[in-house]
């Protein structure tokens, strides 16, 4: 996992995808994070998907959520910045195929704690859900 906010060469070194992680990865002027599938622990219990603090840059990103297509549960997702809920999304009643249209646009300020999470609102069974972030970072050139 690449360090956040520095310590990495600025020309995209160390940029191979090594698998899901809670952190934001940086390659040159781009960033990404992918939680991988994480099982919801049961009805009305929140599970953390991504959890990181941004570095000495701001980021313009799209955040997307998903679940397996055969899931018929109601899943709610949320994004918090520094502990404040700023946006969310709900997939209801087995419309997993609609998840491609749920990208949320967001600007992340420098040194901001970012958390994405999900809650299964309708079942006690574990359901695999995920979160992904893709975007671009901007640093002061001064």
C-alpha cells in the first residue's frame, strides 16, 4: 500500500494494483481505492468499506457502490468526511444491475478523513458489498 500524502515518487512509480485495500492509492496525478467485496455482518449493522485520510492535495473523485447481482436486499451506503455524512445511496429490492449508474461526484479537501460504509437494511444474512473511488489529485505548484 502506498503511503498517503507523500513518500512516493511523483511519476507513477509503485503503481501496480495489488488488490483491495481501505486506503487511497496514488499514481502520478490520479488516485483510486477499491474495497473489494466485504460481507455485511447482518441487518442494520454498518460495515466499513474504505477508510483513509487524504494527504497534501485535494482530489476530484467519483465514488461508486455495489452489491452482487443476485442480492434482493435493501442496501444503504454513505460517505463521511471528517465524521460528517455528506452523501449516500440506496439500492433497493434486487436492483443490483442498476449499480453502474450510481457514481457520486465529490471533492476531497487536503488532510480529510474519508469513510465509505454500507448497511444491509433488510436481512440478517451476510451480503457482499463494495465501494470504489477513482479520480485525480491536484497539488499546489508553489
